[in-house]
C-alpha cells in the first residue's frame, strides 16, 4: 500500500515538474520579435533588386534607341536575364 501511495506521489511530482518546465520554456522575456534576416541581408536584397530593375530599364532604352542589331540582341538577352533574377 505504501509503494502505491509513493508511486502516485512520484507521478504527481513528475507531472508538476513537467508542467513547470513546459511553462518556463514558453515564458520568453525577450519582447523583441525573432527576425532571422539581418539588416545587412535586407540591404543586400534591396540593392540587388534596384540593380536588376536598373539593368532592365537600361536594356529597354538600348533596345529602343540602338542602331546596331548586336547591341539590341545583347540588351534583349540582358533584360531577360535580369527579369528572371
């Protein structure tokens, strides 16, 4: 009978310990949002986007204004490459 009570108490203590552990793991005092992307990465992505847009616009200008077919062909290829990037 004593072992049954001791086992029951042990079960209650383990359940209480697991509850406290789970609660303390969820209690995060850090109020800042968890953002895996650094400011440097954001700036790089933004600058790469602007660079691609500029390449596309320059390609469009060259295709519409160039007199040499090889220049137009090159800039069409450049516009396609930067549109896919």
